[in-house]
C-alpha cells in the first residue's frame, strides 16, 4: 500500500438471488479492511446480466447487508447504469490497438476454439490482424487483443501467480448488441471508483489475470488483489444448501445475532493467533490481509452457536426482548400482552446466559407466556398426583403470605417449606414446575416465582389444585 493512499474496497455482488454466506464474508472482509485503515467501503451491484438480475434480488442483498450491519459509503453503484462509460473505454482500447472488431460467426468461433484446444492454446481471432475496413455489414463483437507476454499478479493470499500468454484468449469486451462483458466492466468500475484493494473468492483468481491485462493495456494501476479460498461444508466438500450455503436471512431466522455471525464469519479464512471471540471494535482493530489463510475454511454450526452464545451474553436485555418479541408475535397460544412482555424482560438477564441463539431463547420463555390454564401433559401431568396436589395447596398458602417476593427470599421459603414437610425438594419441585410451567423448560423455581409475580403464581397453582 502506497504511503498516504486512501484505502478503498468494494463488494460487488450479482443480484441473482439472496446475499449468501460466502458473499457476506467477502463483504465483511472488505468492510473491515477499509475501516481498519480509515478508508472507504463501497457497494456495486453487478447487474449487467439483465435476464437474471431482479429488483427483488437487489433488495435482498441490500436488506442482508443492512441486517448484518455492513454499512457502505455513498450510494450503491449500478454496473448496468455505467454501460456508456464501459463502451467509451472499449473505444479507447481500440484506438490504442489493444482491442479490435471481430466479425466471426458463432460457428466460426466454435471451430476456432476447437482448433485452439487441439493445439493447446487459447483462441486467437483472425480479425486481430485484419483491416476493419474489410469487415462485412453485419453484427460484430469487440475483442481484447491478448498480449503475447505472460501475466503475473502479486496476490496477498496466493502469492505470485503466473499464467502463460497462450492460456488467455482474445476476450470479448463488447457483445454484438453493445453490452459490455464482465471483466471489462469490473476493470472500468474499479478504476473509476478508486478501488485500491480487491478482496474476493479465489474462484475469481483467473479473472484477476485477465483483468491485469486490461489494466496494463489502459496504462492504469491495478488494485492489490487478495483471493480467499471459498468456504467448504462441514464434510470438506463444496458448500451446499444442505450444509449452510444459505442467505444471511436464513441465519437471522435461525436466531443468530448479526454481531455473532460477523464474528463467526471473521474466523472463516482469517486468524489472529488463537483468539476466537471478537467485539466489533476488536475486529476492526485486528483485521489485515496478513491474517488471511490460504486453505479453505469449513462451516461448523457448533462453533457458530458457541460464538453467537458469547454475543448473546453481551447483548442488551431490552434489545434481546425486542428481537425475541418480534419472533413470538406470530405464535399462537401465548400471552403476548404488556404483562407477558414484562415477564420476558424481567427474565432476560438470566435467560440470555443459557441460550446460544434467539431460537433457544424462544424455547426458554414459553413457560412465561403460555395461556392459562397450562394443561400439563405427559411426565408433567404424572407429577400432579393427589399427594403432590395436597402439598401444592399447603405451599400456596405459604406463598400467599410470603412477606418478601424476591428470588432469594422465595428460595429460602421453598427450602423452609420442604423442611416443614419433612421431604427433600425433589418431592416438591416436579409438581411445582408442572403447575407453573406446564412442564416447559425453565430455570430454578425461585427464579420462576419471582419473575411471574405473586398473583400469577397463585393463579397458576389454583388452576391445578
């Protein structure tokens, strides 16, 4: 990186679907690198493929970026809207002798490609050395005149990468309808946007070689490339939908926090010693290209949950309550009024310590919100035999007269009641839990009593006694 150079990175997805997990990692790395160096992170929508690009896909990408907390600088750039600029650059290449018009028909191109393959080289158009005035009155494409010299890039991850000149064909820059092709558009856009560093998947490594040729032909400085290995599935093979190749909204729906997913994605292909858990400030301060790994990372849902659990514990209880409430609002059979929300908020500080995701947290609050009567079933119902119900009736009287309604005081009251009954708490707890939660998972009984409050506890006991 040149001294005093402003770092500018970009994320350039194609709007043909959602923001998938690999793209989210690419965006994160670019954003962190720019922020680490006080630079800019830009967003470009590569929507030149009009047949596959949709407004819904653009919205899905923007929504995914926003949820993940990856803010970009300035307006998102539409590659399609810059087509006229792309054609201007192609005309410049023609004027420099670095590009030419080609009138080969599709059948002729196929024959040339087969001949080149048989000879162990890339395609060379016969029009590269012919006078364009000889061209027929027919549609043509504009091709790049592939140089006869080898191509080398210095990649921050892959090291020095070299391709033989014979491996690169006379690349089409403009199609017969005047539409620019991918590699030409990328070079033009990255140059005009001032991009200094391109961090992307190593499936683009060959494109970097082609793009370097175009940079050289135009006399422009190429950005610094960093090609990261793609994410693999848990089995070490190509990532599939079954193994996590999903949009970030799917991870949101599974209950991951954006900061948890950011932290997990950071460690998929990047490392700093043995540190696994990072706050956002720590990520920004630590991230640099030196930590990028050359070997593919594997998606590990257990690790993802563990990382997310760390961020669940750190999350603000009011925020978690709001996120959880949004998940619960469509669920039937729950008490979703302000009283119910108050119970959830009162329990949140304790419950968030036990949950790795919002989905797990959701399971843990059902005991608070189930509508009365709770109707215990199965094992919980069996705990409510005649002896247990008689004991609950005596406990109800004790709780009704409890002078202090706090978790600590209620814990002491339960202990004293068990001693007075001459039994261990194991003879009391299951029936009390069945009455107050219907058998749903719940923390300690003294905590449940404190959160529900005296009136609700007595009402739930009355329902079963």
